[in-house]
């Protein structure tokens, strides 16, 4: 009854437990034990086991406590020893000890690695690990170059190294080797900063814009130090002319110097920019005067046209015969012929220039590049580039000077769209020569000079490269045509014969010129 004196909540629980225990005891007493069951054994075995278990766990706890105490004692001893060792040496001695310990660790690793690789050749490093090491070494080299460039002035040799890593320039580029062989002292090209060119062009203002194309934009500028006019060519990063063409142009114009080649004042490669700085040509390009002639600008007379043709031929002669190794221009056209104050022509844009064959080689095999309408047919078909490819392009420019037409003009009828295809049948009939002349000349031209100019153009445009004249012979012929009549008169008062190659006299076109009664 004492259990019922608790609170209702606790009392109910205890009452349930008490009733359940009494019920289970009665159940065990009523149950029959099995035949093999001995009550004495049941009471003895569990007690012995319990004693053994208790003894085992007591011993375990004692061992654990002893081990913990020993660990604490050992740690304290180690800390004291380390503290004594640390204060026993000075700071430089400590640093030396650290370095020696690191070196010893590295040596041990190398020994272990060597032993493992000798014993187990299968555990040697994979290709992927080697590639990772190569990439790391490349990054280190690039960082070293970048740091070196910061200390040293940014000269052309550094430009070769930096751009050669990004572009696809191969070892066959003789110009890159030549620039390093000659040395940077002989190179007059100057390195401009982006801020200098920005100030020179008034922040690349549109009113200073001279020209624009697939390569980028050209601005007129003025150097503040010398007050000298310059032409700044800003190459488009996503345009036609890439790193390769930019590097080739810098190298070519730095090594080649001639009165009929445009002068390179310098370049800029700041902040991934590709900018070229040229001398300023006041009269613009030949294309502006010949094909895009406005009302305010007078058309070129015949003497000026022949003077421009002779000067351009001299520039081409320097590239073919005087440069070592010879250079193939590969992009000879009216837009790349710039004119000075006295209409003195200069060749520009050497981005597509190619070094010509040397030794026993007759041609250079390369991908077809250039402007449609100016490319030689054999180069367009086979990709074999020779000096005669430039001669063909020169013949197209001669036709443009004579006719005043574009090399390709889609606004004309289909038969007259390509200039060479339209003019080729007219070469066979001398009576049609005057119909080919530019109407802007208004008949003010010497007829014999016209015939000789057409003869030069026809020879340069021969389908077979071997039948085209050499550029030196073209220069001698054009120099005679460009001389005014008063200067070319001899003692007898008659015109001296043209300075042409002897083999040209066999051609039908020159026979018609000499036998003409109109001369």
C-alpha cells in the first residue's frame, strides 16, 4: 500500500512495474525445468564470468591511465628539449639548420624515388606528369622574359621573342635570324609608348583618320618633340593582319632602306596593341588620285603617271635584285603605292612580303595571299611564288595607270569587270590602243609613249612566267618614257630609242610601234 501513496503519475508507473514483476516470477515458478537443467550450475557460471569481466576492465583502465601519464611526461620532456635547442642557437644558425634539414629531406626523397624506379620500373612518371612539368618550365621562362623586358629597353629583338611565342612563325623566317645577327644598334626603329601615340593623334580622333581597311585604321599624327608629321597605323586585333604580318613588316622595313620604300619610324606593342609609325606621305595613295578622284583634285597627267610607274619599279627592283636574300613583295597594287609632295612614289605595307628563293631554288611554295585581280595565274593555281609574280602585279598597275580603271570593277558589264580579261584582246590590235586610254587625260599624251607603256604592260601580263621581263629591264624602259621630250632630244633633234631588252624587238607589238606612221 506504500506504493499507492505516491502521486498518481508516478504511482501508476510503479504499480504497473510491480504487477509485471510479480506476474513474471509466478510464471517462472510454474514453468517446468528441462531434464538436463541443473539449478546449481546456473547460479555458479554467470557469477564467475562477471568477476572475470570486472577484473579485466579494471586492469584495462589502470593501463590506460598509466599510458596517458607517460605520454604527457614524454611530451613535456620533448617540449623542454626543443625549447632548449631553439634558444641554444642564434637566428642565422637556426636558418642554416632549417635549410640543411630541407636539403636532407630532398636528398632522401630523391634516393627513395631512385630506388623505387630501379626496383619497380612500372612506377616511373606518366606523360601527363611530364607535360605538367614542361608547362611549368614554359611559364617560368615567360615570366623571366617579362621581368627582363621590364629592366631592359623594349627593342626589336625582344619584340621578335615575344611575338614569336604567340604567332606561327617558323625557323625558315630568315628575317628574324638576320635581325639578331646584325644586332639592334643598326636598327633605326624607335619604340613608342601608347600614350605618346595617343597624344600625337589627339586620342585617335576621327578628323585625323587618313585610311581604313581590313587591317585596321591609319591616323595622321604629329610628334610633339620634333613637330614632325607621322602616319600611325593601328592594326585591328581581330583583323586580317595578325602577329605574323606585323612582325614581318617591322623586320622588313627595319632591314630594307631605299628612296622608293616607305620609312618606318617605329612601333608600339603596349597592352597587346600592334601599332606601326611611318613617315607621313602628303599626297596619299595612288588609288586616291587614280580611281577615287574627286572634283577638287586634278587628275594625274601622263608624265606624272609614268614617273610614278618608274619610281614604283625602282622600289621593286631594289627588293628583287639588291636585297640579300631577295624579297618578293606579293601585294603590289595602287593602294600600297604612297605619294609624296613631288609625286615621288614609295611602296608600303610589307605584311605579306616573302623572302625569295636562294641558291638553286627557283620558287617558294606558300599559301596563296594577295588581292584578287593582281595575283599571277600560276601563283593562284599552284602556290609557287617567284619574282615573276610581282612582275604580273606590276603589269596590272601599269594597265590601271593607262586606262584609269580598277583591277576588278563589279559596276561594269561582265566582260569588262576584270581589267586584264578586258585588255588582253585589245593588245593584238594597235588601232584600239587609243580606246584603252583614260578619258580624263583628254588626249594629252604622246602616242609613242603610250605604245611603249602598253607594250610593257602586255609583256608583264604574259601567261607564261618565263616570257615576262626582268624588273631591271622594265625600269630602264620606264625611265626613258618618264623623261620629258626636251631632255630626251639628241643632237639631231630626234627621240633616242627606248632602252629595252634586245629580245623585246622580236615581239609583234614593238614592230607595230616602230613602223607606225603616226609617230
